[in-house]
C-alpha cells in the first residue's frame, strides 16, 4: 500500500523536517512569481494575534488549493501553517531589517511571550484546522547579546526574530506547550488533522 501524498504549501525547511519526523511523504506547492504571498500576511487593524494567525493560514490554504488546480497537479491534501509571536496583543512578524530585529528581541528580553501556530489541511472536499499556543520565557538580554545574534543573520525570516532551535535557545528559561509548535508545526495537532485525510501514525 502506497503512503498517501501531501502537498506542503510552505517554504519553511523546519516544516519539511518536522513532516519527515512524522514519516509523511510530501511535495512542495509553493507560490509562483505571479502570486503576492507576502500580502496575505498583512495585519488588519485591531486584529488579535490568534485570529490573525488563523486568518492568514486559511488565506494561504485557499491560495494553495487554487494553485494546485491551476497547475493541473494530482489531487491530494494540502497543508498550510503560519506561526506568529505575540507579546500581549502585539504581533511580532518577521523582522524587516537589523533595527527591527533588535527591537523585537529587546521586547522579548526578560519576559514571556506566546508562540501561536495555526495548521490547516484541505483536499477540495473537506477542510480542517487546529491552533496551538505555547508560552516561551526569555532571560534578560544585553544589547551585546542581541547585536551578536542579529549579526548571525539567524533572526531573518523568523517570526519574532528568533528560532528556538538556534543559539537563541541559550536564552530560553522556560517553555510551556509544544516544542514543535514553537518551531513552526505542532506535531500532535498536525497528526490529528492528517488522520482525517487517511494518514496513519
């Protein structure tokens, strides 16, 4: 019996790694040059972090479903995810430049924050989604520590300007929730969703 195929509509190498950890065979289904993928991530006025994360993931999934049809690819479930870092009601996306990365890391210094990851799967007939919220506490950071981390280029392309699997792990005092969710794909929720589409774990 052949393993079911999954399309992953994400450029994140960490999500690929986590799907491999589950043993899920997958192919990338990435936006084309004609798609403005970044526009989907624009925050709407007054939007709360959890609602933002769910909305963006749903929009990414809608775009990926249309993309599969437009490209004439064989039917298979599509998985999308989005990760957001939040300090209270403030959404911290991917830093735009070094100053933005330093600003975000200074905000996270010496306090707790939420890492919110929404996951959604659809195959054109059914659709399912789940939300994971974890808490991460950072030790106080010096300006020199922040500057060294920003100079490593690790913050770029990461929500909240850090990755838990990078050298920033040295600053993490405590986590409550899902380590894989903080990485960008909560494996319990992902497996629970994929079981609805014929995957077995």
